[in-house]
C-alpha cells in the first residue's frame, strides 16, 4: 500500500466518503487510489473556489466533513475565499493539498509556494506529511481536528503519496466541545431577570430546531428577544419551528433593530458590528450603554449552555 492508498482508506474509515477535487500532477497518485478503492464519491470542480464552496455547503448540511483535493499552494490559494467563509462558519472540511516531493522542493520549481502559510489563515489545524507510513495517522488526525475545530489542511508531498509503506490510520473520536462555565450561565440568568430589554444573540448549533425551542422557552419566561447573527452557518426554519430575527446587514437598520437593548447575551455569536466602516455611522450596532454577557463562546457546547440557562431560570417546557 502506498501513501495515497492509506490516505483514501483512512478517510473512508473515518467517515469521510465525499471528495470535491481539482487535482493536478502532484495529486495523480491520490486520483489513482480513488479509482482502485471503492467507496469514495469524487466530484470534479473546474475551479478551486467551486471545490471549496461545495465542500463547505455539503458539510454544513450533512454535519459530516467533506474532503477537498487541491493542487499545490496556488491551487489552495484559488480556494481561499470560500475557505474563509467556511472558517467563519466553523465548517468541518479536510483539505488534502498536493505539494512538491520533499527532495524536489529545495529546487524551487515554479509551483513551489508557502503552502502551510496559505493554509494557516483559514485552518484550525495544519500539517505536512513527512513520509508515507505517517500519512494514514495524519489523515485520521485531520478528520478528528475538522470535527472538533473546523477546517483541517493536510499537505502531501508527492513522494509521501507514491512511496510504499502506507498504513491505515485508526479512526479518532472528535474531542467533545467544552461546556460554558456555571458563572456564565448565572450571569446570563441575572441579566434576563433584570426586567430590562435583553437580546439573546445566537449562532452555530444554537440555531438548530431543538436549541431554538429551548431558547423560545427562555424568551417566553423572561420576555427576552431572540436574534441571530447576520451570517450563520445554517438556520433551521419552516413550519412548526421557532422563528428568529436576523441582525440586518445595513447599518441604519441594524442600529434601529437593536436600539434600547440594555443586555446583550452572546450564544456563540460575536457582538454585532458593521461589515465595513462608513463616515458618520457607528461601527458597533448595539447601544453604547448596552451591557454585554458571554453565555458561551463559539467553540463551546451551545445547546448545552441554552439548556442549562433554561434550567437556571426554571423556564417551563
């Protein structure tokens, strides 16, 4: 088994069975492995931005990582715009990026680039495979990182793919998200009991149907207003689900929507600011005297934080 075959087998064993690809010469051994090993659905894109955008959409809707296959540093760079969006959404993606063979890289061939440097700005985890026997373990670690933290980028020099000695990596369980501190739950509860105008601003998995129902319990018990960020990875909406307001994109509308807010409780969300600065308009969309509270940070377990807050308030089902 060569390194490329161990990569495909490890991805499949780790639950990744869809690859959006725009391969080139340095990825041909991976393409050959895709042909030899059944189970991986490979979707060709004619531009890397399409590949990374498709992987982002697939993973948002399935809650499973997609893989991408990109050609060297410049190919990764062509896909950075949609990887930026995916990073903001904390989308699980495993980028497999080909690179010059380890012994060829010092010659500075035309497509030699700072591939790790390109990757770091949009990745929660980045690694370059050192040799074929390590590719499988590296791939398993990449999937684990993607499921836990978002985008993982594994850079694969050509010789690590064509050399023999590949070993299938053992599937690694994702690291559970940390939970919000009890003090954060109690602080949010105090704000909600104050009787002052309070907004619960949510994003991420807080916007799935179940957590939205819990948020509705909190709002019904306290009079709080439910809102979500302007941009979110996914919002579960439709008949029978809890409606939620979105912070408007235009500055004047956003300022008007949040006017009078005394307490702003963040559930994985960032305090709302303008997408750009405009002359004589505020950068922050919420009132100057508004008090901010962080119930849970983006990397924490947002549904759990909402459930504990509802219990703290005694919010009835």
